[in-house]
């Protein structure tokens, strides 16, 4: 199995502070990782590196076999799909949902062109259908609800047929029904052997879909635990990660976490 991401002794330093602190982490093809950690732990910073928008201050980052610093990032970026709020905020609000997904095929955030190929449109329609967005094709992106926007962004991230898919808090802001719907769709994607390797940042273990295989826990830029979900997503590790006593439970492939009751 080849590596889709390999970080060796990676640090990201800003203003004299290590946002990511000496991280070594390896993701193999086909693995689906969940990234957990408190606010400010460095989760988004890691994803920005995995999408080649941010370079390490020290250490080496190899993405899909290409080493950051020694590769043309414009060739690498289409091979990595990323869905995040920061990216959604950059997209034109007046574009339709279909246009928003289609423009990804051309590596653009704006500028609708008339010359999109039929085959691209069919792909966009198929991804939007898979994310339950077929009824919204002509809606303006800026008018979508949070959940609809998230689903559009995931369809958009799939458009370049990425080998690595990065999701930064895909279920944040969704109501219970929206969350469960998204978890089901992500679960289907995670279990699809043709789907790309996935890294998903989340704040809630309840958002981990069955089919995710590994977990990375970060605290203050450092790796606290990394490995298979069954062995690493434990009450002990999660308590250390968030700095309070937590009990983690698994039931039929879904997870819950809660604080210990005060005695
Ligand atoms: N360009 C920057 N300059 C200085 N500090 C930064 C910069 N970018 C991020 N940070 C800081 O780095 C830390 C890690 O940020 P990051 O966005 O990776 O956290 P996160 O784990 O994604 O948090 P959250 O759960 O709140 O999204 C934060 O303390 C943030 O304020
Ligand atoms: Mg973040």
C-alpha cells in the first residue's frame, strides 16, 4: 500500500509559536482518518499542509508521493480535494450550485465559462445527486443553508477526481437530521473502495461515520494518539486530548463521548 501523506518531524511556526509541533504522521492509500483535537490544536493547519496551501517551517511533507518544496503545487492541488468553510467563503455567492461544482473541474473559484464539456456537467450532476443536491442545481450558492452548502462543497471537492479528500468540519452547523444525513453519506463514501483516501476534521465523535478506519488526536500542535480507531479512540486518549475526564462508547459503528458526572 502506498502512502498518500507522509509527514516527518513537521513543524509550522508563526510568530515564534509552533502551531504544528514536530508531527510525524503517515496515511496509507485507502485509509480514512478522523482528526480530533480542541480549538487551536492545529487541525486546519495540518489540512492546509495536506492540500499544499501551506508549507512546513521544518521537516518534510510528502503528499501523493510528491515532496512539498520540490513539486509544482499547481500540478499537485487538483489531485487533492478540500471542503472547508474557508474555501466556501471564497466562492461567488451568485453562482448556481451546478456552476459552483463545475468550476472545480477547471481549478477556478469564479468565472463561469460557456465551454464546459458535457462530460464534466454529467460528473457534476452525479456528485450533486450523490450528496442529495439534485433539487438545488439552479439555486444561488449564497442562498443555501449551512447543510446544503456543506454538501455542495463536498460534491465540488470530488469534481477533480481527487486521490485524497480533505474535509474540515463537514458537519459543523448542521441540525440533527442534517448531521445524520451527512454521516450516512460520508459513511457510504468511506466504505466505497473507489472513493479517495479521506481525512476528516471534526469536533464530535458522534460525527464519525462507520467506515472511517483511523484517528489522529492533536493537542497544542502535537500528536497525542494516531492509529486504528478501535485501539486509539479510547476514553483515556480522548480525556488527555481535551483535558477533562470523558467516557467514549461505541455502538454499532457509531461513537459517543460524554463528561463524567460530577460526584
Ligand atoms: N497565520 C497564522 N499566524 C499565527 N497564528 C496562526 C496562524 N494561523 C493559525 N494560527 C493559530 O494556530 C493555531 C492552530 O490553528 P488551527 O486553525 O490549525 O486550529 P484548529 O485545530 O483547526 O482549531 P479549530 O478547532 O478552532 O478550527 C491557533 O491557535 C491559531 O490561532
Ligand atoms: Mg480548524
